[in-house]
C-alpha cells in the first residue's frame, strides 16, 4: 500500500491508499485543503481536529447541495422523458382538405 503525503491547512499528513488511487487521494486532499484554507483565512489558526472537522462539514454541505440538485435534475428529466413518450404515442390524423371542383 503506497503512503501518500498530503497537506491540509498547512499541516502535512501521511495517508495510505490502494495502488493506483494516489491521484484520487490527492484530488480529495486538495478539496479538503481548499476548504481548510477558507477557514484559516476567516478564523485564523485553530486546532487540527477542529480544522479538519469544519472543513469536512463544509465539503459535506456542498456535497448535499449537489446531491439535491442532481435529484431535481433527475426528476425533471423523468418528467420530460414521460412527456416525450406520451408525444411519441399520439396519433395525428392527417388533415383533410376539400377542394371544390
């Protein structure tokens, strides 16, 4: 198992991960670090555990918002698919035009 060194809130951590997962771990650590940096800029230095907790909660809040939006979009898509299916089943009678002779 590879050991990866990540930096969050100016603090370094060694974390183990599965082979091939290093890039995902770095991406996740960057997201957490970005949130920790916002906290650090607003609040200043805080204990490591509090900083990680707050940064994690901020990310969880963003994730919940994204999940809510995905649910809304899926519901809208389902409505549009149902409407499309209904329209595909509508029979349109050809228009009759009578021409005087």
